[in-house]
């Protein structure tokens, strides 16, 4: 039986712990706050992030990272991307030798412009073959309710990717494998930025044509940056690219789309953050993505526009006008 430690008990970490347990793994779920651990143990439910969803008996909540990591075969990292380095620095000495490290995070680190797998390797000293990424159209609530969904597990080690695939394959959750770590990570990070733009358009009252245009051009933007960094172009036509982008730009369950919608209705970033408990990764990631794109001389106009709204005080309405008035060119 695979022993999995999930570090991070937010909605996606808790949901994936459920997936692993339903697939037959023994799972420890680490939460930072003692009161959340106590509540999960007592009620068998994560009432803060997934109310109404019962935790399988195979999940053991704990607030002790050392206990969670003891003898684990797989360590799943499910914390906000901008906190990964700090958290992992504390956890790294506790990791079992040779353990597989699976990232659920979708972001690019501020300051360093490193992808999450690069941060993991840097902090832990793990080789590339030990680090995997899971990405796809995976809205946590739907998966927790066991609605059918698919995902991609990216790892340069095929055997390790297939072992992870087996560890999380259930009747409602279908994982595929892909060796393109770079493409899968960038697809997951940039879709949050494009979803903010789609949400802004929704908040301004625009409809399906606008959203479809943003999704399509956002995919082109993601592909340009990915190819410049060595990704396979075909990755962006799959689950970790187009699939994740469509789900995140279209669903009211998407934190980033919902955040953008509130911006489009006239709220400031600070005002939205005061009303939103969960992390909208794209708000911070848009800046690191723009830095990464500029470092590789890649044109990312939607990302630039989102940065102006989120961090430079530009109005949402002006953002849309500027995107539409750019110089006409071939597709």
C-alpha cells in the first residue's frame, strides 16, 4: 500500500487526499492550524474548505509535520505557491530519503521566477527525476463530490509518473502521464492569470465571445512562453493547457475567475482580498510571469494588462480597451 503525506489542508490538498485514499493509499493530511486538525478528527470533515464532504477513514489528519512525513512513499505539496520555499525549508530535513515529491501548486515564484518544481529541487536537493507535477482541469469541489475529471502527472521519470498515476486513479479521477514538466507547470500557472482577465470581462458585463477570445489568445500567450522555455507545444492543447484554461476561465468555482469578476465590478484588489479567504494565485503570479516573459523576450499582452489592473491601479474598463486597441496583426 502506498503511504502518502499531503502537506496543506486547503480545498485542493484535502480533495487530493480524498482521491488518494479512495485509490487505496494510506494518507496523512497535515494542517498548520491545530484547531483545523481537531475539527477534522472529530467530524471527519474539513468544514472550513470542503463542508459537507466526508473524509475517508484512510485519511489521518495531523498538525505534526514529522508525524505526517514518517515513512512516506509520496509527499504531496499543496500550499500556496508563494509560501512553498518557506514551508519546504522547514520540512526538508524531515523528508524520507528518495521520496517522490508531487507538486499540486500552480504558480511562479516572485523574485526568482522559478517554477514550483525548480523551487522544490533547490530547497530539497532532489534530482529532477524525483519531482512530479499534477495539473489539469481540477476544480476541487467537483472532484470532492466525485464528479468525473481527468488530470496530467508530469515527471521526467516514466516509472515514477506511472506509480503516481496508479496511486491516484479512481472511478471518478483519471490521471494521464506526460514527461513535459515545463509545459504542464506553465500551463497551470498562466491559466490563473488569464482567468483573472476572463473574470474581469465577466464583471464588466461582457459575454461568451469575449471570454472565448481571451481563452484563445491566452492559450497562444501561454504557448509562446512555454516554447521559449523548452516546453512541447502539444502539451498546451491537452488537459494541462487548454483543459485547465477552459475550466478556470469558465467556472464560478474558480477562485481566480471570481476574483477577477469582482475587480471588473469595481472593487479594488485590497477590497476583494478582504472578502476572499482562499488564495487566488494569479494575483501574485501575474507579476512573476511577466518578469519571466520579459527575461525571455516573449510578448504577453494579457498578462501585462492583468498586472496593470492588479498592481498599478489601472481600471478594468481601460484594460479591455487597451487590449482591443493593440495593433492588428496575423493570428
